[in-house]
C-alpha cells in the first residue's frame, strides 16, 4: 500500500485532487460515551447544571465537521452540504452512541469530517458532564460507512 501524503523525498504534502471529478461523498462515524446510569438519566432529562447536553453536543459536532481542515493538517477544505449528529442512549449500559453523517459533492472523501464531528460531539458530552462525573469514557470512535469516489463503498461490520 502506498501512502500519498508524502512526496518522493518523504515530505508531507496535501494530495492533489484537481484531476478528480466531484462525486457525492458520504461518511458516517460513531463514538461511544460511557457514564454512570445516574449521569445519563440527568443528561436525558435535561437537568444538568450546564443545560441541554445533547443539543450543545449536536451543534459542536456540526461545527467540528466544518472546521476539520483547521485541525487535521493535510485534509482538504471542503464545501460540506450536510452534517447530522444523532444520539442513541442505553440506560442499562450507561452509554450514548454518537453518530455523525457528513455529505458533500467533492473530489475527496468526508471520512475525516465525520470522525472529527463524532469525536468533538463526544468530547462536548464529556465537558458538559465532567462536573457530575469525572470517570466518563469515550471509546470506539471509528468509521462506520463511506461511499463515493473511486474506492467505492466501505461498511464496517458491527
């Protein structure tokens, strides 16, 4: 496998995508936030001292997708057309699954935007709940799905 983020001398470069045609690119990334059941109940009831945790985390995830080129040095600035951040909670396990979907009509994929979105949404949940519980864990951040471009469809089996 050849990595294309380096030139012949081994220096980091941004991949040249000018010769590629724009196609619809979609990526879905997930992260899991684990906490005590009591903390999750407070989040779901909207009674934390910092307000509506999931609403703020959703906005943070959307903004993060758009800011990805500022955080990941060799990622391309993209005209993102859609970002959604959804949450699935499970009281029994004390977890919130963060799922971020990003779409763009572009020359390169949106996997990094989806991963950054899910990560920052999860971090925002942590930030807004750390006063209640310090032992919150963020785990399992990964790409779940991507399509578009010449590499086609990828789907992680879970």
